[in-house]
C-alpha cells in the first residue's frame, strides 16, 4: 500500500463518506520534466475534482436526511 493509499484510508475512517483531497501542483514536482509534472498535476486536479464532487454529494445527502428528520420537505429538483 502506498503512503497516499494509507492516508486516504485513514481519512475515510475518520470522516465516513468523505474523500481526502491531495494538494499537488506542477510546482511540487520541480525535479521532474516540466511536461510530465504538468500531466501529473492535471491528473491530480481531475482526481480532486471527483473527490470534491463526492464530498459534496455526501454532504447534501446528510443535509437532506437532517431536514427530513425534522419534518422539513424539500423538492427533489433542488
């Protein structure tokens, strides 16, 4: 298991339903070829976007459940 995999697992254990974002930019990869660094940074950015979207969906589901628990109905299209 890689370090990132272990940190992802730890974060999910501490924050059920949420994914850890990885802060990595091309500047963090100074030792690499600039083109490769840019490709890696773009890959991480796409991965983080997916993680952010999943975190948002988890949060919305939790808020909907909380509203429902308190008898507040909201339309499905919102």
